[in-house]
C-alpha cells in the first residue's frame, strides 16, 4: 500500500512542533502574546523544514502552483497571501499558514480506512483512464456521504491525497465529486 509520508522532525524541530498550539479554536482563547509566540514558532519550524528540504515536493507544489489551488482564479496559495499584503518569510508566520505547515508535515491526515480505500484504487489502476476515474470519483462521493459533518474539508483532503499517491490528474475530480455528494 502507498505510504503517506510524515516528515521526520529533528530534535529541535520536534521541540518547536510540541510547543505549538495547533488547535486554532484553543489558540484564539489565549492571550495575544501567546498567539504571536505560537505563530513565530510555526514560522521557525517551517523555515527549518524548508531549508533542509524535508517537505515532499508535491506538498510544496500544493502551496506554490496555481493549478493546484482550485478556485484560486489562477493564483497559487502563496499568491493569495501576497495579495493580502503578506510576503516573504512573513507568510510562514501568518495564522493562515499554520494549516499548510501541518499538511507539509503530516499530509492529508485522513482516517486510515479512507486512505486505504483510496490507495487501493490507485494501486490497482486497472482499466481505462475513464474507468479508473469513475471508480475514484464514486469512492470520493461515497466517503463524503458517510462523513457529512466534515464534507468540505474532506473534499480538500481527498484532493491532497490524490497528490500523495502521485495522481495529480485525479485531484480536481475527487474534490468535485466529494463536494457534490448528496
């Protein structure tokens, strides 16, 4: 089965990771200084991982490539930060980057059964392109129907999962299929 790589952190990176409050709701209940320190740590960790090229390339592409930002009007996720006046290393310390850093480290973070089902279709990849695409989009709709409480974020995570299994051509299709599930 395809392994979803989790970036291995060095000791100093692990200490930074452990000191970050990853739950945005919990973080917003903290004092202003605590929130600022938290985003500084996020930035430090991101800088370290990017400097040593620890993040898989397809996850980097998710941030930098406009075609991987569906609904981004031809702009990448990085471009969106810059459009909002956040540039350079300041992006890594922006509250909106925390979720992207989490993806850089962990990948899509889906339940193992969902990941296994998706990977099984990707690995078998039998039949014509249309047949396999039909199978994977049907799977995305089925998963979305049974996970309605987080259907929107699930669609985005399935998009990410398509990148993980090196099927970027599926990404937009599975996202749309999950979002359209009734």
